C-alpha cells in the first residue's frame, strides 16, 4: 500500500522528499490525490512499510504538512 505525505507547500514537499531520501527511504514526488482534498499539488509517496521511519523524519519540521493519506483514500494518523 502506498502512503502519501501531503504538504501545503511545494517547497516543503521537495525538502521532505530530499530528507526522506537521505534517510534511506524509497520515496517519490507525485501529484497529491484529489481525495486528500488539500495540499499544494505535490506529495511524497512511499510504501506503507516505511511509514514509521518517514513519520520520524517529517515530525513537526514542516509547518505546511497536512497529513498522511493511504492509496485509495482515507487519512492515516501520525505515528
């Protein structure tokens, strides 16, 4: 399952992508899914197996972070 980390800032989405890559998390930048209903249009997508590690990296570092969403819809709580 894919998890999307949604941001309200394109700059911060790209910064988070770089941070996750440096942490060894396989991530890609993609269009924010419409069902997320928010965001700047860019999200970081990664496999759900990396959710805990990604959440540690994202933490509260990005004020524009809008939340995690699973592929197909539905918000996921932070870890």
